[in-house]
C-alpha cells in the first residue's frame, strides 16, 4: 500500500506583517508575460478562465518527463518510486494549502467540473431520491449546476435556487426560507466567476448543517485568490481546478471528509482503484485511490503541488490584499476614465474577488474584446458559463477582466486606455 | 486603423437594414450562438416562390449584426431557388473583411438562421452542420 508523504521541501517562514506583494517582481516568475501581442506588452486579464504558470511549475513538468516519468503505484524500480513519491507528495502540498490534516482526503481529478460530477454521481446517486431537495444559487457556474440537473432528472429530485440581489449578492433571507425545505445538499460557489462576489461560506455552511444538509463548495475561484481553510469553513465537499491556481491543465482536486469518502461508492472503475479483483466482484482500494481509476495525469498533479507551494510562499493573505487593492483601483478608475461604462457585481472590494465584469453601452463585448486585443489586452467576452446569471441580470453577454498575483495597476490602466479606443472607434 | 471594423461594418451595426418584425411572416426561426449568448430571430415573407420581405431582430456583436444586415439585403426580392444556392462563403464575401476562426460563428449566425428557414419552407434541406 502506498503511503502519502511529502519529499522534503524548504520550510518557508511566515511573511512579516503582510508586506504587500511585489507584483512587478512576481511577473519575472511568469515567462509567458514577457511577450508582446500586436505590438503591445501582453496585458493578461483572463486569469479567471485560466491562470498563467510560474517557472517553477513549468520546470517541474519538464523535470518530471526528463527524469522521473513512469507509471505510479506499479513499478518496483527507481523511476516509478520517484514518480509515485512526487505524485503523492503533491497531495500533501495541496492539503497544506487548504489546511487539510489528512492528505488521504485529497482526491485528484482533472478539474473542478470532474470533482463536482464525482460527488453528483457517487454520493448523489446513493443519497438523493425522489422528492429530495438540493439547494443551489443563481450565480453558479454551469459546472455546479448541470451535474445537479442530471441527478435531479434521474432521481426526480427538486432543485431550488438562492436568488441574488441586483448587485450580485446572495439573498441570505431567502436561503433561510429554502432551508426549511430540509434540503439534502446545499451547493454553492465560494467566489462568483462572473461577478467576483465572495460568499459568506462559513456562515452558510453552519446554517445548512443546522438544517441537516451536507454542503459542497465550488472553490474554483477561491483557492487561487484567497486563504481557504476547509476546516474553518466546515463544509463536506470542496472542489477546485489546478489550472486556475497557477497549476497545469488536467490537475484538479476534490476534498471531502474521510467518513463521507469511505461511505461513497467509487466513481469510475478500473485499475488503481481496487484492492482485489475477482471475475464477478472487486474490493475497493482505500481513499483517495478508490476514486482515481486509471493512469492519472501524474505530471499535472505534481505541477499542482509546486503551484500550491508557490501560492503558500506568496502568502494567500497577501495575494488577497493585492487583489482587493486591484479591484478597488479598477472600480475607481474605470468609471472615471471610461465614462458610461457599466460595471456589475458588488461595489465593495471587501466582498469581491479579482473579477470585474463590464459593458460599454452600444458596443458588444465581443467587439470590445477584439479591439482590446489590438492593444495586447486579453479579456474574456461572453456569458462565462453562467447563462442563468446573465439572464437574471438581463444581460446578453459581458466582458470580464480578472486578476492574479502578477496583475498590476498598470494592467488596469492599459485596460482603461484600450476601452477609450473602443469608445472612439464605435463613436459611443 | 482597422481591417475588421471598417466604416461600412460599423454603419450596418448601428443602423442595420431589415431590422424588425414582419407582419405576415411565412416562416420564423430563432437561433443563438451558445458560445456568446447572442440571439437572432429571422423571418421570411415568401410569395410565389419569391422572398417579398425579410426581417430580423436580436442582439449581437458588430460582426453578427452587420452580416445579418448585409445578408437580408442580399436575399430580399430574390426567388427562393437563388437564395438556396447562397453559400457560407458568399456571406464572407458580402462582409468583405477577414474573419478569424473565433468570430466565424458570429458571422454565420444569420446564415445559419436562413438555412433553418429554407429547410422549413422545403426549399433546401438542412445540412448536418450548417455552420
Ligand atoms: C466558479 C467556477 N466553477 C467551476 C469552473 C469549472 O472549472 P473547470 O472548467 O476547470 O472544470 C469554473 C471555471 O470557469 C469556475 O469559474
């Protein structure tokens, strides 16, 4: 049986009294940022879609394939042992990032979508039955909506939704009413990928538990941006994607409490997830491997471990301070520099992550994004996989700027300047 | 400065031709681009095998609105047989600008709606993937 232990890493010291992040210095760690696009410095403002990767992560992928590549948990030889040690060591690093004590509670997946589907299939198919209620919110990414629709259709269960206010905050009073329906599960996003709203996850989890529900939190936009302590939050399931958290694509995480994981049936069947296989039945492996059938993306998960260390070295408190500053700056500068711009989401940076959706009246967000690209500014345009939220706010689409540790105030100035060009071109 | 946002494209975007709802449509189709949430409703009024009137409504980017405006201008007054022979590349010719792969769906939103209308009218069966 494989045990999970971390290879020795340099122990980091606690950041003294929250010195601000030096984004300019951090940028030097991200090789991709050192390029020009259409004759301008690349201004990457789409980190909510996927983050860029620090050199340490890129180097880890390279080193893994050059030196350690072998299948995990199989070979009795040096390479396989190194690959396994790296793969399992990464679990410990991610456990530390989330303040999880037992790394066996960290399940590797491909992304947040797979993590949530795992819960919907494995836990959901066992525990949800006809007439049961699952509470979601109006601001969910499709990844935390469609798996529950599939489950509800199959089981004839009911979905209820916590509505939002016009500035994108969850109606906690309505949540209290919905809890009287005695839901089996409450699933909500920690931070909205479209509006940036930071939800009061601890408080919501406590109330959901008091009503007898389990809680799943979609942390795809939280883990990369702010301190996440799953013990303090107290939820039952917590999901995120590695690629938005400075890690490689193909890396993802589901955390869940051990008792839940042990009681859940496997998600997929195959190699690695079994202890003993007979022709007509099998015994499952222990957690986490019970949920990791088949050869995983070993390099990606190792890379995610390195990304987790990188984030912890930066200091998640400092990263949050940095993004709070950027949001405040953007909410202040954009309306002044770009008269007429429409901004959405909560205007209080205290409850808002590094996500700024906007529209220029008279200009479709696709066109705004296309013109911004001429100036090297990369923003996302569309519905950001939150169609029901756009419908609720009566918006066809929005453009969205989103931040990371390497984002600077200069980047926001470049966005403002680009948007002035958009307005000039379209005569609005 | 721009190859994409030429003056005539922006002009069609701001004041699209044939924008509106028909009083006596023969066929109506509502299409959307799931990638960006853009929608278009297109209507044809066909009499004696000829497109008498065409109208569209909806919201979209400059490329999708300009292409709808240009396309509806092009087919108005034409026999269905001629409209049926109109191909996707003809829409690109009408637009007269370089369309990147990412914007092709925008440019083709109205053409796609037209293909559904032609199918409904029995003038041209729908290909498997009209876009
Ligand atoms: C809040 C939220 N949840 C889930 C996802 C899905 O992430 P992935 O596509 O990596 O599974 C995203 C990504 O956009 C997201 O922002």
